[in-house]
C-alpha cells in the first residue's frame, strides 16, 4: 500500500444497520478464542517459503499451502485463478483464495489480507538493497496469519453470521504511483464478487503484527465507511485494547480496501503504517510478535460473535 490523497465523497449510506455496539467490557468476559502463538507459527510457515512474489516457486508453494489450510477449516473454499498482464507485458498467474463459513447465510462479513510479497525493497535507505525482495513477515504474512487464526476459531465454534476470509494476490507487485500493477487481486475480486454480495462490511488486515503496535483511523476508511471504523474501534475498546486501537485519523492510504470501496463494499483498513521496515529487506520475523497478532485476532473474532 502507499500514502495518497483522500478519496472523494463517501459512497453513500449503508442500507443495513450494522447493529448496536456492545457495552463497555462485555467482550472481555468471553473466553479467548484466538491463539496468538499459533498465529505466529503461521507467519513462520509462510516465511519458510521465502518471498511470495508472483511467478516464483515460493509464491506457488505458499498458495498451495494456503488453499490446503483453509480447506481443512472452512465450509467451502473458492479459488479465483486469473492472469494479469503487466505494463511491461509480463503475464502473472495469480490466485485469490476465499474461505467461507456458512456460505448460504445472507448476512455476511468479509475479512481480507494480501498473501503476496513485494519484489523490490524500494523503501530501503541502502540503494544497493533496493533491488532485493521484501521478506514480508509483517507486510503480508501477519494479515494472513490473522485470517488463519480466525479460521481456527470459527471451525471450533461456527459463527452466527456468514464469514468470508479472503487472501488476495498481487497487492504489492508494481508501482503505486499509477496502481496498474498493484491491488490486482482486490480489484479482480471487486469485479467478480460471489453471488449475494456485497457483505455488510469488510475489514482489511495489513501490517498488523509488529511488536510496537498502534492503529489509527485510516483516512479513506473514515471517509467512506465511518460506521465500520467505529464498530471495529469500539470492539477493540470493549476488549481492553484502547491503547492499541487509538482514535483519530493519521494517514490516507491506497490499499486493498480502496479497490473494494470502489466496487461498492464498505471496507476499511486496519494497518499500522508507522512501521519502519515497510518495503525494506528488514521486514523479517523478528519484528513480529504473537502478542500483537493476538490483539488483532481477538478483535476480529469478537466482530463476528
């Protein structure tokens, strides 16, 4: 993702009220369903494939592994396989992976993360390292680990509403200055939504596992879907995570949620953009913690309980 100007006016009021918020502290009495340590193991497993750059063996193996993991947990798994031709004329073979719980339910919630990693560490202060691939421990693997941990919780105790967990491909491939070769998977999904869509709302989890974790409202999220931002941050506060999920807008970002917003989905971004290793070779697993993954996973599970 990258910083950018705000979107235009909001897409319009949501037709379906999301429901009343729980009272302060109501979620905190619930037993913890999300296992942060197990989620950290999912980061480790992704990192073992190496960089997950489209067109590489690591990307292919990681995709196969993700499909198998979600098939072992979800009611159904839908794989969107598609080709994307880049501005340079290269053909990328990509996969979006959608794990569905209660696929026949009318009321649905969508959580998503990107599973690919960036080919070039363009933000490295070391010019010699800018051609190196980004390992993607936080930028990619952390969000996917949260989705897998949520899948574990929903397999153990099915949700009351339909839940979709989407791993999008090709988010981080190209140049964010023109967006032709970035956000590829989310743009494709927006144009090829499942029957019965859109969902009630969508939450993107991107760079959510760093040890020094703080989340502020993302500006495009607050502009387009303020009711979803409020729902997520209130849920975090109810769980006692108000010091992590902080009120106030900090950055406008172009990320996968923007592609979904443009497709008519009320989507927001949960992202810690104050991450000094973003798009550098130092985005490695030592920057990620099980405790941080546990915070985000607790919030995600509470949202669908």
